[in-house]
C-alpha cells in the first residue's frame, strides 16, 4: 500500500478496467509531479508493471489526491470541490457522452474513492501536454480549446433534450463554489474577493506604466469603487442561472492549464481537466474566461468574434450529428459576449495573479512591506508588493508582468477607466 492508501487490489482493478483483459499485477510506483502540484489537488503519476498473455508490460495513470496543504485541503472538502469533481466523473460525463453519442473531451476515470483519491487516464500517453502558462495561446490552440468546450456544452444540451429535464435535475452541485461578492458570509471566498480587488487597484497605482494619472489623488477612490462594483457584479453573474440566455453545464475554471493540447502537423486537439468548479451558466462565460485568461488583448480584438462563431458551428455540428437541433442562437451568443465581456475581464484579473505566481513566490525576494509570514497568514492582504517583487526577479517574472499588464489594460478599457490613465512608455 502506498502513502495515499491505494492498494494493490485497487491498482489491479484500475488496470483491468483500462486494458479490458486478463492480467496479473507485478508492482506499481507513485511519483508526485513536483511542478504540477496545484492549489486544489496533489497530482501524481501511477506507473504499473503487469504481465498478460503477451508478456510483461507497463502502463501509467494520473492519480489526483486532496492537496497536501491543510488550508487548501480544507477548502476542497468544505466547499464541496471534490464532491463536484466526483459527480462529474462518475455521473455527468458518462451521461453526456451517452446522450451525445461520443466521447467527452476529458480523461476516462477508473476509480474514485470518497476520501479524495481519483485515478484517471494518463492523457500524456496519447500525446496531450500542458501549455506554458506564461505564454499566450496561438490561433490553432484557441480553436482546439473552444472545440473541446463546445463538445462539453453539446453534451449538456443533449442530456436536456434527451431527458426533457434541465441539467440541475441531473447534477446536484451546479452552484458556483469559489466566487462570491463582498457580502458573502464565507470568509475564505470574501478574502480572495477583496485580496484580488485590492491587489489590482494597487498595481494600477504602483506599476510604472500606470503612474501618470490624469486627475488628482482622490480619483483613486473612484477607481477603487468602480472596480469594487465590477467585482461584485461579476461574482453575482457567476452565481446564478441566467433567465435571459440558455444555460449549459459549464467548466467554470477555464484557464490555460485546465486544457491539455495534442499538437500534430495537420491539427491541434484539446481536452479539459479539473472539473471541481463546474456550474450551470450561459456558455459564453466559459468562452470569454478562456480567451481573457489565455490570449492577448490584440488577439481577442482580431479573432474573438470569429472564434465565437467557430465555437457555435462546432456546437451545431455536434448536436446535428446526434440528431438534435441547436437550441442556442448565434445572435444571442454574440449578444451575451458583449454583455459579459467585462465579467470575463474581472475573472481574469482575479485569477491571473494567483495562477502565475505559483512556483515563483518562494524563489523571489519579497518586498520589505510584504513578508512570507503575512503572505500565509491573511489571504485578504494587498499582494501588489509581492507581485512587483516577482516581476523583476526572473525571466518568468517578466513574462508574468507582461501578462498582468495585458489583464489590467483590458480592465481599463472594458470598465471605462481610460479617463483615469494616459498611456506612457514603460
């Protein structure tokens, strides 16, 4: 038995489910991905040696455990994140695949235990890889990712048409788990809410490219209040089903490392991972969050409209192949993109600092006003000094800074803050 408690009998069961043939287990090892241990999960490679009629062989699986950090383990358990992912792999993905008549863009699941252990297909065996989180997606990767999202959403719509019941009748955990507004009773999500808000506002004040202000110091109060309203509104949009637009079972956390890519000469394919924060919401939120978190402002200005159309065509083709008429109208989809673009800009501003600082913080000399002790003690603190220290600390830090500038520029543009700033050379 390994430290995580997976037994030889369980490993043999997993192997038989994957290979669909008689075999004997020889041994197995579990190795942690030291560079891929996320906030909300501990990621491992399970390598298995076996013997069957053809002789000895080796196979691998992706094994996900609860986070090692007590704090994040508590969040995963108390917020129901593991429960949501368990429901997705055990019930919803198989139901959607059956209803749509095709595989969902996700790994096969071979074992889930109630204590937080999930054994999944090792997608790297098929050539899928993580994208560099500090690099923007290219056009081919963005297209592949949106096609994968279209397949997930098509599965949701197929279930609703086939059962004549909305997805919340099938899914017990369609709620948004981690995003809340400033009035939330949940101290953890409220702290993250205010931390990201304070951090973004402070970065606008402190980063050299934003230091030249048009008006006086009191304008920063106006900037903060406008950002505060945008943060609260965006949180409320993610929390409730839409009465105006069709809802689908959405991924809910589409940043670049929750998509794996297989890049071949003639095409790129993508699959989705990490379903801990799925929700029932308008499909455009998934699309816009991915584009804001993983592409540049210039890319979106040039390609967003046609990429939304590409998603729509893929959705329509998948549903048509299953004999289902697409209930989503392209005009409404485009209308929702305009209505929710600011929501995606705020979600990106909330996520990008958390996503990109991971792996850099420990190697960075923190500023004198921000110590390692305060960083772990209170998540609601303004983290701008920490980020500014990271920006100048390494080549990756410079990439981080460019990504943050891209995100803040989008906020300024979309939220109508341009009157407070003038463009200056960096």
